C-alpha cells in the first residue's frame, strides 16, 4: 500500500525519511503543511487505518486541486511488506 504525504515544491527533504528536516523547513517557510492537512482531512478513530490513509490522500488531492499559490504537491512512498516470522 502506498502512503501519501503533502509537501511543497521547494522543500528539498523527504517527508517519509527525513521528517524532522522536512518539518523544520516547512515550518520555517510558514507553510504549516501538517496543520493545513489536519484541518482538511476528516480522519477519525472510528475509521480503520486504511480508511484514514484514503481520507488523507483525498484531502491532499483537494489541497492540490484548490492550491492558489501553486506550491503544494503529493509524494508517495510504497510501504514495504513485513517479513514473515518463522518459528
């Protein structure tokens, strides 16, 4: 399953593998992408993890669709399957 993240076109960091640097850059520029996404995404403890991921992707798509500044983009990372546990 692919995970999605919201980022900006000028952020050189990967939000999946370099989150701290990515977040610091984003906040420093005043974008506050995490807070913006949290306001748009309708996630819930009542939804499954997969349903929340779908909702986050829908919110990211809406942010990009109605992106007046033209600065946002969606990035994806494919989740690696867990290795089989052998006894």
